[in-house]
């Protein structure tokens, strides 16, 4: 039985999962849900469940990274993107993914909370409130930290020569900041080179250009 994946098109963590599914050709059934989705289409998802959510014959997994790891292991996928057979390399990738989740993403997540309260305050090119300027300042600090991370291993990606789950984790957080918050990354050459390389790859995955467009146009 295929694993059912329920996601919200306007949620960046959902978009991250879909990209990994496309990249590794993981076996699951994709189900886009919204608040207005009819109850009969929400089978396998209870009202208190938070998206994204995977349901494997009644066993539920929440949280983007937990879902991704479950899908990879369930599909017995072996790939340098997240190498199940190489414990040390996988541990390094996990360390970066954990850093992205617990540290790098925090200021962008807080800025997104402010954005949802008042989207217009982030769309002005002129005067911005002190709170908004502070949010942009903290995002800039995250970009500087990302440069340090990219400089650790020789190559175009976080782990060096190979695209990995770490790249996707950082990329989609930056994509959220750029798309929703209009954050600028062109002052950070290393970030720009890496971001545009991963963006080009993700856009080339089957159906992902449309997924990215729907996210960009969403108001969630």
C-alpha cells in the first residue's frame, strides 16, 4: 500500500518534501489539502493533524524531515543525497539539517510570522518599521552564516561535490525569505551562486516549477 502524503501548497515545508519525493522518485500518494477541502477528501487526516503529514496504513508521521527520512527508509533508497549505507556521511548531513531547523530558519520563521500579520509592511521599498528592519537584519545574519557553511567543504554544495538533503533544507528556507519577504541575497556572492544552482535544479524536476509557482502565489 502506498504511503499517503498530505500537504498544503502554501507551506514551504510541504514544498520541501515534494521536491525530495521528485528528486529521489519516492513512492507515495500526494494529496494537496487546504482549509476549505471537503471532509471526504481529508480521509486519513484528522482535524487536529498538522500538515504536512504522512499516513502509512494508519501510522502517521509529522514534521517535514521526519517524513522525508521515513519515506527514504521505507523505499530503501540508496543515494548520496541521503546515504543510508554511509553512517558518517549521513550524520554530517543530519547535523546541517538540524542546524537549519533549530538555528538558521528561526529568524526567517519569526519574520514570516510578522509578514502574516502585515504583508504590506514587507512589500514597501521605502520606509519600513523598526521591527521589519530588524527582521531583515537577522535574515542577513543568516545569509552570512550560510556563507560560512558553504565555505567548509570544497564544491558547489553544502557537502561539497554532491547535492544533499542539507542543500534542500537550507534552500527552501532561503526560497521562502526571497519569495515571500523579498529578502535580497545578491550581496552575498557565495549564497547567490549556490541558491541559483539549486533553484535551477529544483525547477527542472518534473512538476516542481508549478509547485513553486503555486507556493509563491499562495497567501497562507
